[in-house]
C-alpha cells in the first residue's frame, strides 16, 4: 500500500513538473518537420504495367514514375474509332450521291429553263407580229402593245407572265439548295465522336505518369501486373526536404504567437537553424503527438502552429525541432 502511495506521489510530482515546464514555454515550443505528400492514383480502373521506381528513390521532375493500362479505356477508344470510321465512310458515300444528284438536278433545271425561255421568246415574237398586223387597222380598238383589245386580258401576255413565274421557280430549285447546304454542313454525330475520342486519348496519355517535382518516393503500394481500383493510392511522392513544421504549444503556456510572425527553427542536433514564418495557428486544443510528449504515457494537449520554411533547408523529414521567437 505504501508503494502505491509513493507511485501516486511520483506521478503527481511529474505532472506538476510538466505543467510548470510548459507554463515556462513563453519563447519557444517544439514541432516535427514535415512536407506535403503527393498521392498518385488513377480515376479509372487500371493495371500496373511498369513501376520503374522504388521506395526512398530520389527522382527529378519529368522522370517516369508509373506506366498504367486500362482495358476498358482501350476498348472504348477502339469502338469509337471504328464507329467514327463508319460514319466517315457513310458521309463520303452520301457526299458523292448528293453531288451526283445535284449535277443531275442542275442539268434538268438548265434544260427546263431553256425550254421555258424558248417558249417565252416564241410568244413574244407572236405578240410583236400581232402588233404589226393590227397597227394600220385604225377601226379596231387596240391595247398599248398593238394587240386587239377585248373584254378580258390579252391571253398571250397572260401566258408569258405565267411562263416567267415558272422560269423563276425552276431557277430557284429548292431541292438543289437543300443538297448544297447539306454538303457544307459537317455531320453532328461525327463531330461528337471526334470530341469524345479526343477526351479518351487524353485519358490514355495520362496513364504514363511522370514526376511533377524533384523529390523522394515515399511508398510504393502495388507491383507490376496488379489491378488497381479508381482513386486507390499507388505511389506517394514528397519533396527531399521539409516544407513546413507542425508545432504544438501547450495549453498552459502563456505565449502569444500570430500568423505572419517570423520564427527561428533549430535542429535539436545543434547542426543548423533556419528562418521560418508562421502560416497557421490552431483555434482549438488538440492532442500532442507521442514524440512531443515529455512522457509518452501521459497525454498532453495544446494548439497546433504551422511554420513554413524554405525548401532548400538542411532539416530531415520527421525531425524534431525547436521553434523560437
């Protein structure tokens, strides 16, 4: 029983010591160097064809990380390509037929126009002859053209007017105009298929994945020949050096820190220190990571503070650091 009391007293002293320690954290606190991790996956089901990188490997921007293949994508591309070829072939046939029909209609149009024109000329000649024959017969009432007037209109004039209207209709053959406009209009199905095929080819191009940054391969979760579901992480990639520090200020510490404030980040090994800038201060109390606790078995709570550091820094990923201001 006595030993139990001693243990409780020791634990109490430890907690008091920790509390006093963090109350004294008015100018510094601790954190862990970290970086943004890029997760590489695919939005469609794929098969791993080649993974030319391994975990921990340094890669440069543009290096090939992953070669993927999608059977469904390949099948859809082949189907649309085949359908597009059929549409194009049919369109060529329709174009030839339309041009042939246009030529035929134009010939018929020209022939009909010639016949009507000849008939109009013949009637106009007859009208002129009638005018000459009646010009000297003063006892006969004549119209201004010299034709014999009657109670109705001049039948030859009426016939000529009707023929002129018919000629106008022939010359404005609507069927020819429709066929001509059809030749100039691209087929809507063909355009839709072309757009769809371009999108699919772009997706297929994206199945060859290259590094977008210089960095280190964090993890490789699959092997060649394996199939991967959509949006499942395949590879992770991060920068060679930390890009930010995730620090924690104890809830009992009486320090004041704000976004935009300059701080100094010290490596606990004493090798180096770098300038940083506070980019985020937590608005809630969270649990400390195990590594930052004074005693790993004792839970601790505080505010998160994010510090941005230059990319070309000597810190190691995951390194514990001290942040002073």
